[in-house]
C-alpha cells in the first residue's frame, strides 16, 4: 500500500483527535474552576469575612450620615435633658431611640402633622404612646436610607415628594422612601 503525502495542512486539522466526554465528566480545568468557586463562596459566606465587612459598612454609613445625625442629636438633646431617655437600637443598622415628654409634645405639634416617630440620621425621636414594632421598623428603614444617601438624603426625599406631586399623586404616600419603609413594615 502506497501512502500519499499530505499536501494541505487543513487536511490535518480535520483529523485532530479530541476525546469525547460522557455527560457528567469534567476536564481537570473545569473541576478546578468548580472547586475554586465553591471555596470562594464558602469563604464569602463565612462569619470571619462577613462580620468585619458588615461592621465596616455600618461604620461607613454612620460616618456618611453624620451631618444628619448631628442635627438629630441637637434636636434630641432637649428631650433627654427634660426627663427623656435614650436607648441604643441594633438590628440591620444602629440607631439611638430618644423618647420622653418633650418628644411627645414635639411630635403632636409637628408642622407636617401629628407623628408617632421621625428619624434624623441615626437618631429616632419617638412618642411613648405611638411607638410600636412596626413604627420602629419603619423609622429604622429611614435610618438605613440616611446611611445610604448621607447628607443628600433630605434633598432626595424632597425631590421624591416633588416628583410624586408633579405626577398628581400624594407627596407623602407616593414618596419612594416612604413606600420602601411601608414595604419593610409589611415584612414584619
């Protein structure tokens, strides 16, 4: 039998040997990728990594919202001095809960109407009678929003109210920040 010489290199590429894999078989490279991904997921979900990252995010949020928190502390100071009390609330975020007779008086005579509570930065001023778990969750949502938006939060809040009013809707009920706070209440 006489062999003919290969004339074109394309003929060689056609006959390359590639082993067929059965379904479920992985190459060494795919196996390495899969194991590496599992390792990264395990490390990312471990408390050794998550806890410091969560605290770093909380501290950054507190620092970013510090101008608002300073205003909240100035408003809370007379409440605390006049027989009020302060409580640290920890959950998804950290906040100071301030209550007392002066807080009740202020919230009943608020320029925008009677309120059960209000959040200014990381300070929540609440009335003794109207504070419930749902109200606290609502206000803590505003605290998280303030931590996210920082000193821009009042402007973003007012812009959202103005946008709702321009569309012919209620400026409070259709404000995107209030909608998010009511949604978090429902998850309670």
